[in-house]
C-alpha cells in the first residue's frame, strides 16, 4: 500500500501524517517521479524518503552516473608479446612487398628476352637466365608470365605472349599481318646484318648444309640467324642429312637470287659436303 508524504512541507514532522509527495512508492520500494524536473532540495527529499521507508531509494537524480570502466587487456596481448605481433605483421608486409617487386622485375626481363629471341624460350630457360641476378621461385615466375600475358590483352597491344610447344614467344596479332607483309615485300632494300651475310655466304657456297655444319664453320651458334633467314624466305629446308639425329639441310631460295640480282643457282659455286 503506497503512502503519500509531503516532504516539501517544512512544518510537518510526523512521519505517520499524510503528506503530499510528487512521487508515489511502488511495492518494489522504487519511486516514480510525476514531475521529471529535479527540485533544488533533491538530496534532502531523498534522505527523508529513505528515513521513512527504511530502504535506499532509486531516483533519476539520486546518484551520479558511473563512468564506464575499460577492461584490462588480456595478459597474452600485452607488453613484449604485442610488440612481437607487430614485428611479425611488418615482416610479412615487407616480404610481400619484396615479392611484388621481384615479380615486376621478372616481367620486364621476360619481355626483353622474348623480344630479342627468334625462337620460343622454355620456362626453365627463362628461369635460369633470370636467376643469374634475381633468384625467383617457380610460382612467382608463373605469375609474372600470366600477368604479362594479361597486360598485353588489357592494353590492346599489337602482339601477344603465347605458349608454343614447350616455350613462350611474342607473336603479332593476326589482324596486323597485312601490314607486316608490306615490310617484307621489297627485301632488296633491307640491309642484312653481318651474321646473316656470313651465314648466307656459307649456305650459298656449300648448300645443302646443316645448321651444326654452319656452326662448326663460324665457331658460334647460328640457330637464331638461320631462323631469321628462313622467316625472311632467303633460305629454306630442303631435306635431312642421313646421319645421327638427321639434321635439316638448308639451301638458298629464289628470293635469295632476286635479292642479290642473280639469274639462277648456276651462278653460285656449289660444293657438296660428305656426310
């Protein structure tokens, strides 16, 4: 049963007298304010209410708000352990950055190698060349090749990185073949390199001849020059030598005769090479 007390009347001193309060008590001894405004003598009112009920009173203005307390960090992530965690994160970040930088360098090296080569380069050959200066993991090399191939497509380049057989090469797009053909239409005006002239001289004087035989005469590898001359149509494969490995035999072509202004192959001295 709730009892109304007039705690604002200073003349009333009898606790059993009927007093008029702005708050009413509930069975739980909590007081609900009818007026949300805080009276000036709030603390005095609360003291009288507690004295009359014999219990503490909970009111919106009776206590100050308790500031939130921060939970202490678990012991496992404090002090030196936290510092070690930060160091590990930084080490991982530095390692990732170094790996990204190596892949970028690898892409530029691969591009240069394929640009300079007339023949497909195998994965292992590319790796061996790069590792002369930059040790690179197989997975990073594969990523570099894949990214380079993707970049050419995304940038709409006129050539593509393609895998042919067991190697990689740069190949111009088919749509530009009509323009590339114009480059080789008048080969007479093109100047041959010293190596190409030397190989042509050997083939024209000793045809048919194999590439190993050409290498033996020159003392250096001629595979790139032979491939370039074949692509330009100045020499061609005419058969295979009946010897171990059956190497390909090369001779000059009609385009070779046109290039040098010769009437026929009879104008060239020919010397057979015994197997």
